[in-house]
């Protein structure tokens, strides 16, 4: 038996990040007047860097 820890697997695929980015973009447009839209906009940009 190997004593090395198992390699972790990715939870999301590259395609998943594109889908999440699209969903967040749609939501940002729907809540544009809500102060939380800034946080979702930042999330949108972070997702863009990942996927």
C-alpha cells in the first residue's frame, strides 16, 4: 500500500465554469438595481479567470 495521499479530483469541469458564468451574468442583469449585484458581478469576473 502507498502512504501517499490520494490526488484530489476537480469538482467542476471547464465547461461548468462557462455555464456558471452565463447563469451569474443573467442574474446580474435581473438584479441590477440591487446592491448585491456588485458581489455577483465580481463573482462573474472571477469565474471568467477560471474557465
